């Protein structure tokens, strides 16, 4: 391959890691150097280094040899390394830069399509947490398309860009075409050999299917439901993608009822200010019988607990102000949970006076709820 993906990885690092480390100089000092993040350097007979504080490691792998017997050993070692990284992800021990390490490993092995997909996985995670803008992600993918790369890389980047832009039919076709070309290309046969049931491209393919099912109508203009097979498959990969807000967001959009609300709440808990949180709050509001716009006032139980704890620990009842819009909503499980949580604070000095002041200034349902809290 004439043009390596190193330029792409460097671009990702420039966008991703400064954003993730902003405002925390101590954590920045502890992060490995960019050259270490972009890929894993292997020494013969020794495991690769893990990030600071991590107890995990990846296996020895020495790509680039031409000897047939050695090549077979390299394939086995590559697959072992990829399997170990997958198990780390499934255990929930995801760490910043992990997918970029995977990208470097795949590139060294000649799996250029997998390298692009792994790099996008890192961007997807960062975007879901609100660490990057959507335009940054798309710009990174477009930079790959401008490189004079081989066909397999262009196919991968095109499919992923279509996915990022929500062009589900195009993305699904691109991913299918990518798999065919990977199998036809000996240089990237590693990708096909590492046939993981919960691989990142499997998640992307499932998302395409879920989104298409929700957007296509039948002759009676009734929304098609997600197939049972797709729903079961999506739930089965949960362990690996639990740290990804977008995993929960796509599930919240695709499913309905209590399942959708559970997915939405998990998404919000991971990234309360992320790009998917607002829509997920509206999904919860719809499930509880509230108006969609009431979702802007919804707080999850985890958020409520965090706000209450912060207020009590700092001795500052004014921090509870962010819960007042939720308190004023019609009956729903989240408002009931918030009211019960606030009632427990009335014996703390300063908090009862705060509730009395808020009651005097409020009206309607909010005033009634605050008065109820004061009577505790």
C-alpha cells in the first residue's frame, strides 16, 4: 500500500486527545505519547505495553515477514491479539486510545479496512461523549478519501462516512461490498479470519438494519417494526458496547416501550450533555406519558442522585434548582423519585428554608410539590 494510514491516525490524535484531556493537565501528563497511542510496538517475546494503570496486555506480533510458515504464525498471533482486545472491551475496561491501538495493530497486519474501522470506533466513542463535533468526525473520514489509498481503504471509508451521515441503505451496501472485497484480497484476509459475532462492523450493520426498519413504511403506511432477529442480535452485543453512548441511543430509537426507555436512560447516564441526550430524554418522556417537549426537564435517577449528593456535600441547596423543572411535571416515575429524594433533605440545616423560599415563589403543580416536600 503506497500511502499508509499514519496520516489519518495522526489527524485523529490531533482532534481527539487534546479534546479529551482539556481541563485536566494531570491526566494529560499521565497519558502515553501520541506515537504510543497510535499503535502498539511489539518486541520479540514480550507483551506490548498497556496504558498507565491498566493490568491488561496484548500479545507479541511481528508483521511484515514473507516466509510462509512465519506468516501463518503471524496470523495466529494477530488473531490472538485482536481476541484479547475484544475481551477487554467486553469486560467493560474500555480506555481512551484503545481503538487507535487496535487500528495500528490492524494496519501493521495489512488489515487496512479494519484499521479504518477501528479508528472510526474511537471517534464514535468520543463523539458520543460530546468530546468531538460531528463535523470533526466527518472531516477525519473525508481525509482518508482524499488519500491515494487502495480500493479496500476507499471502500471502508466510504461505507463508514455513509453510516456517519445516516445514509443507511448506502452504508449497508458499502459494508456488504467491503466484506466481499476483503475476502477477495489476500492482503486483508485477516479481517475475514477474525470473524467476531460482536465486531464493530457487525454493530454498524445492525444499526443500518434497525434504522431502516424504523424509517420504512409498508403499503398501509404503518411503521415497520424491528425484526426479532435484529433485536436479539443487538441485545447480544451489549457487553462490548456498553461504554458507547451511541449503542444505547440507536437501541432507544429502534425499540419501544420500557426497553427503549431503558436504552435511553443508559445513554443519558453515560453522556448527560452529549449529542444524543436530548432525544433520549424525549423518548423517556413519551414512554411515561408526558409530552415530548417535557423531555427537556427529565433527569434520570442517576442524575437526580448526583445532583442531590453534590448539593448536600457542598452544603449548597441552590444546586437543587436544576431539579425544579422536573418537580413541576405531571406524575411520572422520575418526578416521584426526585420528590422522595428531596423530602429526605428537609432536616438538613438550610435546606428546609430553601424549600420554603422556593414554595413561596412557585405556582401551580410545582408549588404543590414543594409544599409537600416542606411538610416532611
